[in-house]
C-alpha cells in the first residue's frame, strides 16, 4: 500500500526524506528547488515533481496557498 499525505502550505519550508516521493500540486503555485540544483522551478495545479530517496527540497509559495498530495513511492 502506498502512503500519501495531503497538505497545504502558505509560506516556505524545507523537507528531507529517506524515501522517494512524488509531490503533486493540486491547487496554487510554488517554486521548488531540489537538493543539488541551483535553480528553482515553477509548479502549479496538475503538475508534479519527484524527490529522490535520501534527498530533500525547498518549496516557496509567493502568493496565496499551495495545496499538494505527497506520495511515498
């Protein structure tokens, strides 16, 4: 069974995980920088990004809310 977490963020946070995960943006918009990358990428509703195991990412919401589903792969 695959684990998933539904969440909403309004600001800026950093996550590190031992497991590989997929972040699916449900509503809103955010900037994401994966570990090892220098440039942030823009994501909005109906887009997703994968985070490798034993890695992390920074997510920043500049306006409003960003709703997501985080699935542990």
